[in-house]
């Protein structure tokens, strides 16, 4: 297992539509394992493969409160098959947009399918924070960031701050 480098916006890889995984093999299982380790160390509750520079449709999520006993979901080729008519608002942040947060409105519940790390098809119904986190991570696979769901003014302010953070890190 390895800690991977998290890509920071406005890196263009974050705007890339990721490719489906053709076969769940040892390379994908290693990627999933490394993504989990990276997410926990960050710390975060979700991570998409493009956030570590891999443009494959892979996400990991763990919204469990008890960090002594992790409850991760490893999702390959995730696809939302149903969204509720009810909406919820959560203050979202992102490991690729450090220290930036905004209220984002999304469907309150979803149903989805995905492949697990053994290549077995799974179905999941999710609501509350888990539904929000999964939608956030699937957005990454489609080249979207949470700031794409907020006003242009707020998005511009956040992206300006991020450019300063990236410039400051490059200067170090």
C-alpha cells in the first residue's frame, strides 16, 4: 500500500471524464487499496481515482463515524440508477480543493450499481451523507467539482484562492 499524491485544482486531470474499468484485476485492487490509505491519511471521507491522477471510474468512500472500525465502500464503474425527488444540502469540501467549502444541494437519496474490488456487481441504496459523498465522487469521474454546483461568483472566489495555494506550494 502507498500514499498517493492528491491532485489540487485547477489541475486539468480533475476536468477529465474518466474511462470505465474493463477488468477488475490486481492493478485495480492495488489502486483501490492505495486510494483508501490516501483518503484515510488525508483525512477525507471520499476519493476518486482522478484525484490521484488515474482517469479510471473508481471511487472509495467511508462516512463511518468510528474511525477505529472503517466501513469503506470500494466502487468500480459506479452508476446512479435512481435519484429521489427530495433534495438535501450539505456543506461540501474536497481533498482536491483544500480548505474550501460550500453548501451544495443534491438528491437526498440514490440507488446505484457498481463492481466491488472482486469484480462482483453490487447494488446500494444510500441517503444522507453517504448519498451526498457518493454523488460528489461520481461527479469527479465525470469531470465535475463541487464548485460546479454553486454560483459563478462563489466558484470564482474559491478557484482564485486555490490558485494562490498552488502558487505558494510551487514556490516552496
